[in-house]
C-alpha cells in the first residue's frame, strides 16, 4: 500500500498539538511522539496509551478543522 505523503507531512507539522488521525484500524485523537522511516508513534488523548502504526495505514489527518 502507498504512503499518504500529505498526511504524514501534516503530522510532522502538527508541532506537538493534538490532531485527528484516521488509520485502517480506527480513529484516534493523537499527538506525535516519534517517527521512523516506516512507523509513527503517537499518544491517544482519550486512552492515554501510546500506539505505533505503519505510515502506510494512515488514511487521513484532521488538523485545525482541515482534512488532509
């Protein structure tokens, strides 16, 4: 599956703020913790849990009311 480069770039530019993240596995209210070549790690605001997902599983990102 191909990576959504615009969504990954928007996640990088979130500057520590929370954003809506939709993946193949569900929707999260997330804050970026770290990024590798193939994975992003984020904290879910609702559960407080840290998740690691493949960049290819990212469908879209909602930041400041805009969907990327």
